[in-house]
């Protein structure tokens, strides 16, 4: 059960990173500037997803007995 939770958490984090990057690219391609709402929210999603991935990697490691 723990492996399934960890895998789902990593998948959700990866989706957040991809969604954030897609938002940034889409906003910049349509003429938005670096402080446009789409860029700010997209960067926030990507950072939060990356942080979640990092935490899943750090906390998901098996502990030494």
C-alpha cells in the first residue's frame, strides 16, 4: 500500500511540473510577459511539483535498520 501511495504521489508531482511548464510556455507564446498571471502560476506549479518530487525521493527511501 505504501508503494502505491508513493507512486501516485510521484505521478501527481510530475503532472504538476508538466502542467506548470505548459502554462509558462503557453503564456509566453501568446505574448505574455514574465510577470503575467500564467507565468507566475505556472512557475508556482512547477516549483511545488518539483518540491513534492524531491520530498517523495527523500522520504520515500527505505530506512536503514
